[in-house]
C-alpha cells in the first residue's frame, strides 16, 4: 500500500474523534471508528488508472527513443522520469480520491462526519515535488551559474508558489468538503449487505425523512463502511438497533459520491 493511502492509525482515529464537534456528545458511545474510503465504483477507476499510466509510460518512452541521442539519454530519462511521476500522481489523485469517515454510534442513533482526504494527499505531493525540484534547480545552478535568473523566474517561481500554497491553512480547509449528519435508528426501512466491500447500506424512510427535512435533506440511503474484521459484528449491532422487522439481505450496491454522509 502506498504511503499516502494508509488507513488511519489508532492514535489518528482517536484524534479525529476528539476534533469533531458531535451533535450529541453527552450520549454514551456504543461503537466508533474512523476509516478511509473510496465512495464510488472502484473497478472503472482502477482500469483508468492502469491504462493512463501505461499510456504515459509508452508516450514518454517513445519520445525519449525518438529524440534523444546516446549522450543525452540520461538528461531525457531524468526529465521524463520527473514528468511521469507528476502525471502519475495526478492520475492517482483523480482515480483514487478518498474520504475520511468517522462514525459515532449511540443507543438512539448515530453520527457520521466525512471529508475529502484528497487535499491532504495533494499537500504531501506538493511538498515532495517542491523538494525534488529545489534539489534539481540547485544542481543545475552549480553546473551553469549563468542560468540562475532564468531558473529563479521559472522553476523557482513554481517552487515558491507550491510552498506558499502548502502553508496556507485556509486553502486546504476549503478543499476538504466537510459534512456531518445525525441519523435516528427509527428512520430506516431496509438493510442491504455488500459483503464484497464490507458495506452496510441503510435505506431511509422517505415519508419520515420529509418530516425531518432540515436534518436529512434529500438522502435516500446511507452507507456504513466497515473494517473486514468487524463487519459481521456491525451487522449484528445494526440489526439490534433498528426495528426488529427491518428486512436484511445481501446484494450489490451501486455507489455514488456523497452517500456516505
């Protein structure tokens, strides 16, 4: 697993729980956890990721072989290698965009908070690229001192812009797209289990939802993403909280963004 896609550690989960302003903090917690998810169809995104990287690799490789001559190979390989990494990170951030989701279950209902983890990943990428480019620019300036002003205006300006953006907290807070909702247990009419991805989907009673429009907006379902080792436990827990007559069945779920919160 890549370093920017790891699941939250136990200490990070506790930190997220403490930072969130829960609607009912006074209610005792039955269960809670934080998880990083992909709340969409991952199969098509994975194929786009593979095809996109193969295309970039073939494009850069063919240009290098067609244009570069033996003494210049090393320069072209370094240049195209950096370009490939940048485009790879771009494709990865689009195809593997994720959300951090934090759940807090109580006797009366549960709260869920979610925000895009994409911004945090991009921030790490900006810092990495800025450091790599700084080393490259410094190396070139040592070899060719006359190029200092040209490099300072071009690549140097880009590096300063990246560093400025990564230190601007307001910019990154706006990119998180934070949302938070509370759900009562009596609101759900059906449970659908998508065991392949360890998801429980709860269907919302539309009539009851309309009575509480200020709380639930126009949502028809809410997805609960679980860890594999706790999935069966969560199924039993949810069934013990909703109406005993609520039907529960297995099936495939079509995932759409923003249905996890």
